């Protein structure tokens, strides 16, 4: 089993990213890009997601829902479902490789916030690549971040 301790899945907040830019004649078309993580979710169903127990302790400003965690050792919790032989975080909604998102996005653990989708920030991500390959998905490329224009 792969262990996710320092980095984790992230960036499932934006089902649509929108920006506006000037066009000849002064028109302001809207460009949309569907975030690649929303048709993936592989890293949420590949790694053991472990983090310090304080992240689920509200008295210490922890935000992870305790009911969705279980104890790993005296210092760490894991997201339920991620210790299984075929891990799948209990908070993951949808179908991996089709349409998936984090059901506790605003309350997800720090490790989940730290995973970079490959090429979102101009570099590959070993964890993203490993998870996608593990689910039979092609690796993300820089082209996946190209803005796809749609009609406003
Ligand atoms: S494996 Fe990569 S593309 Fe898929 S959800 Fe995780 S970070 Fe996003
Ligand atoms: S908490 Fe959310 S982002 Fe983290 S592994 Fe579970 S579904 Fe994925």
C-alpha cells in the first residue's frame, strides 16, 4: 500500500475556472476550463491518507470530521477507507476516472491540500502520476491545463 503522509490530493474546489479576457472589438468572451481532478479522484483511492490527530480536534482548530477518521497509531489518524487493500477514502464522492470530488473539501486534511496535480504549477507530480497510473488513467500533461474556450 502506498502511504500518503507529506503530500495529498487537492484542488477539487473548482468545478469550473472562469476568466475573462479582452478580444478584438472590445468583446469580453468567457473562457472555461473544467479542472482535471474532477474527472479523476485517483489519489483519493490509492494512498493511505495519514495525518496528525490534532487535525481532527476542534479544540485545537482541527477541521477534519472525526467520524470520517480512524486511529493509525498514537500520533496519527487516517481517513476511513484508505487503509484497505484497495484504498478509497470515505469522503470521496463519485466514480474514479469519470466524475469525482472530495465531499469534505473545505475540511480535508493537510496532506490532501498539499498534493499537486501534475503540471498545474508547471511541474510533474509523482503522487498524481502514480495514482493515475494505478487506476489505468493517462498521466496529465501541460496540455490538460490549456484553457478550453466555450461560448459565454
Ligand atoms: S490523481 Fe492527480 S488529477 Fe487525479 S485527483 Fe489526484 S491530483 Fe487530481
Ligand atoms: S479527504 Fe477528500 S481530498 Fe482527502 S483523500 Fe478523502 S476525498 Fe480525497
